[in-house]
């Protein structure tokens, strides 16, 4: 290239680039800036607003309680809770249908006058409820027959052993929270039937982001270190102090009884029993089972600090209707010594209820076939012990290996019979709280006497 040509070439390239830039379209921002005069304020450019989540509120119903038949044929008019639908969780203003069934466990029929009434403490006996009613007395109009009667018998007759199904609607109040509806069956113009301690919960939530807390949900208790060891004596035997408390009836005294003096002594009221459970919980007692105690004495297995065993003899109906719900509410386990031939008879557990106790994690063990004294020949004891173990193991689906002597009676043949039948331990009455591996067939229990309030428990714990 001749001298001067590079300079000319650069000038040509610069001119071409400038011409190209002049012909490029302006950007939208540049165009808007050009349209504004020198004194026009610039519009700020903001990021897009975040999308807010959609707030939803969805109704739901928890699983219900499946039917469990009770023993029937009790003299007079009686009822037992048979089944119920689950507790609903509702949005404010939502409506849910509730189903509750009671079995006629008495000897008398219900001739169209059975009803489901409101009961204390929430909302109180015969009181209107904020959850439902007929629109009167401040109750919402949800189709109840009266403000204190969620439902009444629709069929003309419900005979002994038959089941009556009640169905009614509840409406969630506007304020989120936990609402309770106490219920009890009655025969209008005649009498209230047994108090099933039935509280129906309606949980109201503001929305799905703020669920209501179910007060009946059993919270898993923190693990308790098992640090309480039995003492090992010089002969190799082991001893440990475990109060084993004996109950019979947990209910209200009947109007009459052939032996009212004994019945009073054997009957602890539901109110007193709950106060006893509260005392045990507040004072850090931990319930143990027959299996726990046997493992501790036989294998030196540690127990939790302050162990206590709660035992219930004979298999009365209130073991399922009263004792089980209260034990579950306090996170405790009970031992139920069941007499086989009393099952499915008036005033006692049904076979289905025996299974329900075991399925709930309770310890179901043997109290013989016929609740007769074991101060009898060996062959008769073997029948009472072996056959009762067979039946109860089959009914509960568990391995029944522990026995309580009816009336606490035994003789020198009892240990032989227990061993032949495969029992690992047996319980007598009285004697205190110190348990020994040398007396595995003579473990001790203390009776909690009725009609004495919390003092009866405190006295039994000190023995």
C-alpha cells in the first residue's frame, strides 16, 4: 500500500460506522427520554409486585370410633356408647353432620322417648349450645329438635341389645377455637341414662395456614429414662418397691345393692378416680405393667422412677366406658384382670371391649374362669388358670402370662398350677409394695377403698 493510503482507509471506515449508527432505531427507553423535555421528571421503574398466596380454608373430619358392643341385659333402663363419628375441623360458619350411636344395654325397651341431651360441663345440663339448636334461646338454627336436644328417637321401638343412631348438625362459630359439646342419652319424662363422659369437640380454624389444635390428640410424652433398678440380695434374689393399686368399680354407686356396704368399699367415683390420676401425674409417678415388673425382678431390667401399677379386677363394664378414656387422657396404662365367664354378661365387659382394651395398649391378664377361690384341689386350679389364659390370649391377640387370685385366695398347690399353665407371675391382696423375685407367684397389691377421695390413694401408696 502506498504512503498515505492507511490514513485515507481509516477515515472511510469511521464515516461508514457513523452512518450506520444514525440509521439504527432508538430503544423504547431512549425514545421516551427524547420525548421528554429537559425539565420533565423521570418516572421510576419498579419491579413487579410479588404474587400473594391464596388463603384457603378447608373443612375436614377426623376418623370416628368404630362400633364396640357392650354387655346387655342389665336390669332396668341403661345405655352404653356404641360408636361415633370423628371430630370435625371447620371453617367459621361451616356445618358438619355428627353421628352418635348408643346401645340399649338394659332389660327394658325404649318406646320412642329416647333422646340425646346436652350435658355438663359444656354447655351444662339441658343448656343451649353455641354449636347447634333450633334457633331459640340464642342457639343457631341447625335443625335440632330443641336447643338442648340435638336429636330424638325416630324409630318407635329400640329393644334390649339394639342400637339407636342419633344424627344432627353442628355449625362452626365465627371465632376460631376449640368448642365442646357434652352429650348424654335420656328417656324423656323418665330418667337420664348412664353418663358416657362423652365430650364432642368441634375445632374451628381461621384458615388452612392456622389449623386448630385437637385437645384429644395424645401428645407423645418425653422419654423417661429407666433408672430405677431392683436391689440384688446376697442370695441372688431381687427386690424392688412398686405400689400395685387394686380397683374394682370406677363409677357411681347404684341406688340399691344386695351388699351395699361392700359395694361402697369397692366403688371409686369417676371424679375421685380422675383426681387420683391427676395426683399421680403431678407427682411424677409412671405407670408400669405386669410385664414390666416381671422383667425387672427376673432380668434386673430397670423401671422408670416412681413406678406404680394400676390394676382393675373382674372386668366390670366401667373398665371400658370410664377407666379407659381417663387413662388415655392422662397418658397412663392400666392392668385389667378379667374373669372369662363374666364377659358378655350383664354389667361386665363384652368380648369386643376386652379386645379394644388390649388394642389400646392396656395390659389384659387373667382373673380365672369363674372368679372362685383358688383354695381348692390342683386339678380345679389348673382348669381355672389354663383355660382362662387360653381364652384371653385368643380374645386379645396377646400372650397372657400373669394372674390375679380371685379374692386373693390361694393354697400350696397354686404355684404348681400356675407353673403348669405357663404363668410368669401372680398377685395376691394386701402385704405392701415391696416385690420380690423369691415370691413371683405372691406379688403384692393394695386396695384403693371407695368413698374416701384422694386420701384412699395416698394411704395405698404408703403401704
